[in-house]
C-alpha cells in the first residue's frame, strides 16, 4: 500500500483556501446547490461572480504525492497521469453546467509537497518531462497522455498554488493561460485580477502560456 503524504491539506481546506483567495481579489465564489442539480449532473466547486455577473467557473484539485512502495520513489509517470486524470474529471464537471463553454473554466491546483510542484504540472500538460529546455522523458505516446490531450486544451487557465503545510497559506502562485482560448480577452482580465498582491507575500511566477 502507498504511503499517504503527511502534512497535507484536506480537499475542503484546499477549497476554502482558494475561496478566500478569490474573495481577496474582488470575486465572489459561490458553491453549487447540489440538491438543485439534475440527478447524475456533476458540477465544479464554484461559480464565480464579479458583482452580480457570473464571470467564470472554478474547480479546485488537491493531488497528493504518493511514494511507490515497491521502488520507494516518486515517479514522473504517476504524477503526470494523476494530474491529467484530475483535469479530465474537471472538464466533465465544467461541461455539465456549461455545455456550450460560455464562461471561462479555471482549475486551481494545490500542493503542500515540494516535490509535487508547478514543474510537475508543466510536465503533465506537455506530456513529457523537460529540464533546462531539454526533453529527458517523452510520454506523448502513452495512453493516459493521448486520451486527455483534448481535455487539457479545453481549460482556459490553470493556477498552481504551492501551499505551506503548517501555516496552510499559499507561498507560491504559478498561473497558466490558454493562448488559444475562445474567451481569451476575458480570461486575461481575470488572470490579471488574480495576480497576488504584495501584501499577500506570495512568490508570483510569470504567466505561462500553453496551447
């Protein structure tokens, strides 16, 4: 059996952390009333408003980094396949409430483990591992990469939040923007509003664009 990562956020804690962040940045996140959803319909965590206007949908994903009990190592393949499965599930959730994709779809990932970070996410959406500009491990022919390529490209933006396990505070924020999003102008505005304030004391990485 795999070891469970210690000092983690619960899914609920991760959701509350992102909710508070959105509120600080002048958005109003509201949870879906699951009792009002048609049976079998899934929903993302939040519908996010600016004033009275619905602006975007947001889903929070909180992957754990698990040690392989056989090799006693953390594996790129495990992290990449897990992150891509999370993206696939999020797309299903977004699609159920916004079938025509009229509003931006934004996924916020949280991690408390320094070895599960934004570089792992970059590997996941690229489908290969690259370091210092050089590909060192190509997974683009793997089934779990091929199957979810369309899902990865459907998301308008991602945010990777590295979280301090003890203080339960975001200490690094890495945004990713879909340069081919049909909602590009609105997404750019949203991502600009979500940039960390100086007072939040968060390491803010430059925006990364993907196709």
